[in-house]
């Protein structure tokens, strides 16, 4: 009877120990999941709140700069109000001021929405910025010319102390305060995600130690058949917690409460390792984004020096960030001629930019190997064949200053402009269809055309982002404006032609976010011809 009571007491204690151990294991799993959810939530906040907030703050700085430029331009217009040109400048300044004021209000409202209720410091900095911008906008309004220089001047060296309220210097200083407060919040979020992972590890280590102590303290009351498995489990958990890869598999397939407890602990350990790897990859990705984007842009816009007797200039303006779906190149050929090309992948952004890098490589390799232009375009189609929805237009021209010839193929691209020395502007028509994965080309699909290219002539390749670009009223920039700019220039150089077209599109009010805009111009080098190497 006494023995039966001892066995019953041991059984009850065994049940208690098993229950405590199971609760501890479940606690590890629950806390690990909770901390993992906190980490995911912090990562989402970084992506959906703080990165957009940083972008809005950068856009706010641009709007403030534009408003200051309009302020100072309005002062100059007011000083010379007797002339029609000055009146036009004042009107332009007022349009710029109203546009900049509207954008400034939009970006401040977006910042308020993204950062509402975050920290007292950030809320205070944003409130100060809004008050300062409201006062500065009012003080820099038309009709207050005597105050314009004071309120719109750049911050200069002072003996110390805050900038005067209602001035550009005060707005600039308060924008800096918002940037510091925003960076502090973002840094805390990043540190919080790292803390969550550390807390999971410490929690598992603490519970593993507690489980080990509990098992040892109760071992003398348990029968031998329970003591050995419990001790082995405690040792395995300890080694798992410190990352020992040689953990024995003796209890991984065990049944009963020991097997269940082991599997729960292993599941928590695997989730912890996965979360740590993901956090490390996220941090590494943040470090790599900047250099990767800059390198991708350099690949898309990079070009070799042209051959003798030719001058080339080009520029790419992306609709989103730095990465465009346009790609261009300049390649000197062995016979003294130079190949230039400009392509446009459908869409814009990073995905289009990655495809554009691949297609530019194919075009460059084909030209270097001396393949004819039709063969080179068919190689581009082969590189594009795996794409389901993307296509590209492409214009390739071979300019030979020695023979005064220009040969080209045009795969559905915006027709290049050829400005003759006498000011006439011609178009180089398409010589074949666009390069589309659904349109398999046969040999000879893209015909090569040739025309004269004399000193004083200028070739301009452009993407449809320029000619089909629209202003605020929905009007297209159009081929006609490009032709007028080229025709009006007096013996333009490639650099001058590219600059003149961008300046004309700025005056037109082109919506740069609508599509990528790229230009490439080529002309004879002025002066005596250079010998061919």
C-alpha cells in the first residue's frame, strides 16, 4: 500500500514536470512567433511609412527650392516691369510659385499622414516646418518685393542663433530638423528588428536553462526510464540553443511527450534561424541598393569614344529614380566608322532596366563581332524570346565620316531626325517591325538604308518619351517642336542640340514621370580630319 502511494506521488509529479516542460516549450514557440510578427511589422513600417516619408521630405526640399527660385525670379521681374520680356518672366515666376506652393502643401500633407503620432519630436518638428513654410509662403508672395531678398536668400554665415522666422533659411533649418527626427525614428525601427531577434535567442536560452534545472531537480523522484530521456533531451536542447550542428538524433523520432517537446523546440529554433537569415539579408540589401542602382545606370548610359572625325553626345532621364528602360551605346568600328544605337524597352523602372542591360550587351557584342545590322537585331529578338510581355524598339546607325555616309536600321523606333547643314530636317523611316517575342523574324526582316552624311549634318536619335511626352494640359511635345528646335539652331554641335531639346521640354512643362526620355546626337568633328589608326 505504501509502495503504491509512492508510485502514485511519483506519477503525479511526473505529470506536473511533463506539463511544465510542455508549457515552457509552448512558451518558446508563442514568444518566438510574437517576436517574429513584431519584426515583420517593423519591416513593413520601414517599407510603407519611413521610406515613403523620406521620399516625401526630399520632394518637399525640391518644392521649397522651386518656390525660392520663383520668389527671386519674381523680384527680378518686378524690378524691370517696363518691358514685355520682364512681364513674361514675372508671369512664369508666378506660375512656378503657384506650382511649387501646391507641391509643397501636398508633400507636407503626405508627411503628416505618414508620420502622424510617431514621436513628439517628429510631430513638433513637422508642426514647426509647416508654420515656417506658411509664413514664408505668405511673406514671399507677389507684392512684397522689399522683403523678398530677406525672406528668400540662402542661409549665410552668422554669429549663431536661429534663422529669422518666415525666411528661406528658417524653412531650410526646420526641414533639416525633420530629416534628423525622421532618421532617428527609422534608426529605432531598424534597431528594434535586431532586438527582436536577440530577444528570441535569449528567451530560448533562458527557457532551455530553466528546463534543464527543473529536470535535474525532479530526477531523483522519477523512475530510471524517465530520468535518462529527460537528461538527454535537456542536453540536446542546450546544444541546439548554442548552434551545435552535431546534435544527436536520438530523440527526434521519439514518441510521447519527449518527442513532442523536442519537435516543438526544433521548430522554434528553425524559425529563429530563418528570421535571423532574413533580417541579415534585408540589412545587406539596404547597403547594396545604392551602389547597385548607380552601377546599373552606368551600364545603360555608358558609351565608348567615337571613331575619328565624329562627335557624339547623349543623355538619359529616367521616369523613376535613376533606372530607365532606355539603353544607348557608341562603338567605334575597325574601318573608322562609328556605330550608335538607342533602344527603348516597354515600361520603365528596375525590371525594364534589367532587360535593357541584357539587350544592350547583345547589340554591343553583335557590332563588335562585325555582324550585319539585320543579324544583330535578330540576336536581340533571341535574347527577348523568353519574355512574355516585354518588347523593344531599336534604332542602329553606322556613321562613316570618311565616306560621308550614314547607314541605319530602325526596328519600329521613333524615327531619327537628320538635320542637314542648310537647316532642313529629314526623318529616317522605320525599316522593319518592333522586336517582339511573338514576332519571330526571318533573315532580312530589317532592311539597311543608306544616305549621305556631310560635314554640318547632325543625326539625332530620341525615344518617344520626348515626342509623346505631355504637358500639364495634356498637349504632346510632338515631332514639330523637335524639328523647330533643330532647324532654329545655328550649326549645332551634338552637345548643344541635346541641351537645347531638354531646355525646350523644360519650358514646355514636360511631365518627366510619364516616360523615360533619352537623346543621342552625332555630327562630324569640326576642323581637319584625324588620321585613322
